C-alpha cells in the first residue's frame, strides 16, 4: 500500500501549482486513498466543487458508446465484422462500402470527421456557422461529414474520429428503436447504479453540476455554454461524478455490462497509436514492458477536462474531473509516480 500522506501532499502541490478546479478520487482495493475537491462548480454563485458534483466528460464517454455496441453484438443483432452499409440505413455516398463496426470502434475506418484533430485545434470554431443549441441528436451532425470523401482506406491506420462514434450511436438507435442517450441511461447508467450521471442539456443543468469555464490570459473568463453542443451523445458530452465513474469501472470489470470475453475484447490493444499507447474499443490502453499498465479514458472540450484510469496490477482506479480546460494530466502523472514506486 502506498504512503497516502505523501501522495496527498504531492497531489495537493500539483493542484496548487495549476490552480486546479475539480475533483480527484483514487481507490485501491475498494479503499479510498484520495478524495479531494478544489475550486468552484459555479463561480458566480461561489458554489464549491464537491465529491458528488457532476462534471462534463467530453470524449471520456466514448466507452459508453463502445459498450452499447458490444451489448448489441452479444445479443446477436450485429457482429464486429458487420459492414456499416448493412447496419445503418443512411447513405454515405463517398464512403467505402466495406467499413466494419470494428473499424468504427477502433478509429481505423478511414471515414472523414466533423472535428478533425489532425487539422483543427479549437472545437468552439465549429459552432460559428451552426448554433450549438440545434445540436441535440446524432443525426444533427450528419450534414457536417455525411458527404465528405474518405480520409484513408478502411483498416489502414489509426485516426481518432468523433464522427465514427456518432455513426455508432446512430446504429444503436436504429437497432434498438430508442434514442442513444435513453439506451445508455437504461443499459449502462442504471445497471451500474450511476444515479448522478446523464446527458444533460447545457441550458438545463440539474443541481450539483459544474459549469465549464474558459479562462483568458488577462484573468477574465466565460462559460462554455456557446462552445459545446447543447446535448451530448455518442461521441461525447455526458456528465458524471467521480463516484459514478468508479461504479462504471466496477460494473465493467465485474462483467455486469458485458460478458468476460466481450469485456476482454473491449480492452484488448487493437491498434497502436504511439510507442506504448494503444486503442481498444472506445478505450485507451497503455503498456509497460509488454503488459497492460493502465486502461483509461479521457475527454477535453472547451471548459472540460477529464481523465480516468484503471491500473489492473495495482487494483487501483483514478478519476480526475475538472470544469477548466486542463488539470487532469499532471495530477494523473503524480498518482502514477506513486504507483510506480509502490
């Protein structure tokens, strides 16, 4: 067991240095080692962040989309090798007809993206032409990529792709007859006891939800309400709490959501992104000396930053949620250094 006092001191030092706003929760073997909160959930009202404050997690919820799709595959409605053209009754005229669900899940489909991180930096730029309040469903994103040409041949390379997960969400809707967010609520959140999680509207946030803030060099700030879609979906934008995220990891690794074989397929390193970093299905995997060191998800939007990791060899789970644009990475590094010396 690591030295909790020393770890707490190190993490609090990082929090002070980066002016962290958010929540850090670390558990090991079910025991809480860190439970820290800093900053305001609502600056105007001076309402502090608490352990049970809900935060946006941006792309961190792509794993919910992957689990949803894998549940449908387990039910026999589809397979990993099912072609997109056979799974979804929407025409993508310029796309390769051989794209598979597995390629969409692993960012290797080669399809175009509505927010291409290889050529764009500022997510908020997308909403200058298109009002954020109109972006409520996966289908609302289709005009942004449906008629664009392929970026690469299916299966050729890894290219992180938000549109691929929008498409997966549309498949879930067509196959189940439910809205994507209702499906996740019923088959993931409810099943794991994630009672404080949901896909909330940015202009109707429930109580105990952190507002996202964008800080400027001159000390001024504004909220992110005009910088992200009004409602999240299959590619990002859910809200959760630190304890709920731990409940998700428990549900996943205790096979409450998927069978053991499907769970292991989800966290198998399917494609290499860089040296020791791989991608599974909706989830990142880091290896050390050939072994899995951590399984993790992350998400970054204007006014949102999030990282959550599971360290199998250490029986540890870490959640770092923030309502500012950065913060989780240096805190995660500090925790990992402590684990490494454990």
